[in-house]
């Protein structure tokens, strides 16, 4: 798998590149936004994008890549920059890592975002279901089983679980969930989404199955 590392700090990109190669990936490095846009090819399977670049705002790089490519993008941001993370996700990034991050976490995120295909068909017949932490999500029959028994979810609750289950291990931004479940961009559904997620957690009896990323969205534990 070929990964494009967009990072202007050469020591960081060299170290990352060495680690990823050791993990079996092929890497290409770009030290600027312009270089990233130039070397990104159809054989690039994931992009790790540092948001602090010398020539362009990383968010713009993200948006420009999204303009012509569906390649999975993971943005790297500083811990304090929650706004940047949100902007990155809005600009089409699939996930983010917070600097300084453990490269093993990065590898896990790369694997999670590349596991799924894009674009993702709604109610896809491709995967019949998914099992996470003893919970089976049956997409075709819109059923959720926990420890072998059915969980009584409302249709909206099931829709939320199904959206998250299509991206296991990946943060799904709130507005994307709202768009897919309620069919609108209206952020007034934020509170409603929170209430539904709380109810899903109670019904599944597994509070940690769905993680909250405050201000960003939700993530279903990886399968
Ligand atoms: Ca940088």
C-alpha cells in the first residue's frame, strides 16, 4: 500500500517513512502542499497530511485533494487545535491524529480508513453485517443483536448505528451522521443525536462501544 506523507519537517517525515516501510507500506514524501498535489497519484492509497505546511493551509490542501480524489486522508494536528480538526473533517478528511502521536496508532488509523471502500453505498448489499465487541449489526434486516439477543432500537437509532458501523474505528463527524440519518445539514439536530447515542449505549449495555469525540463526532470501536 502506497502512502503519501505530507510533512515539512524532514526529520518527522524520515522517521515516519522508515517506520511505515518497516510495517510493509510504500511511502512517498512531500514537504509542501504544492508538492503533495503534484505527487498524489491514482496509486496513492492513503494520505497523511500535516496541517502546518509552509506554502499552503493544510485544510486547503485537503479540500483540493477531495476535489479530484476519494483517497483516504488522515490529518495530523496539534493537540490544542480542536478547531483545526473539525475544519479538517469538514474539508473531507477521514480521520485525524493528534501530535505527538504514536506511529502504531497512525498505522491502526490508516488500516481503518482504507478498509472501507469509497463511495459507500447506503444500505449496501455488499456487507450483510458486522460484529463488534459481541454486538452484531445486520444491515439487511436492520437488526442489532447483543450477546445473541435482539436489541430494540428505534429506526433512527438503528440508522445512527448503521452509519457508524460503515466506518468502524473511524470518527464520523456529527454533521455527516445528521445528514445521513435526518437528511439535513441543520445543526439543531446535534442535541437530538446526542440523546439518541445515549439511548443506544444504554440499550447495548456497552457504553464504550461508541466513543464521543467532543465537538467532532462519534466513533464505533474497530471490528
Ligand atoms: Ca509542519
